[in-house]
């Protein structure tokens, strides 16, 4: 996803909030761009998780896949 595509998503969003709104073609473009954006985020997250390791108290380090944790089971907490 390029910066221009993200800028276009934002442009379409702001236009949708105006009284004139979006044309049907712009709505279709917005939907397509949003789907591409979500795919890019998911791909980035998967790459991040694929490169995540778990370090145990005994010092051993294992890749997240080796640990057997499924992505859907991961709980995000803030410390």
C-alpha cells in the first residue's frame, strides 16, 4: 500500500462526510482501497508474528510457530 493510496482513502473519507457525498464510482473505489489496506495490515501482522520468538525463563528461545500458539489465541496486554 503506497502513501498515495492511503492519502486517497483519507480524501474519500473526508469527501464522504461533506453534503455532496461520494459518487457510486468513488464508493466502489473506497471499498476497493479499504480492502487492499486491510490485506496489507494483515500481511504485515502475519510477518510480525512469524518473526516473534518466545523466551523461556531457562533461557531457551523458540519461534512462535514452534511453541504451537495459534494467532487467534494470542492475548494482547499492556504492561
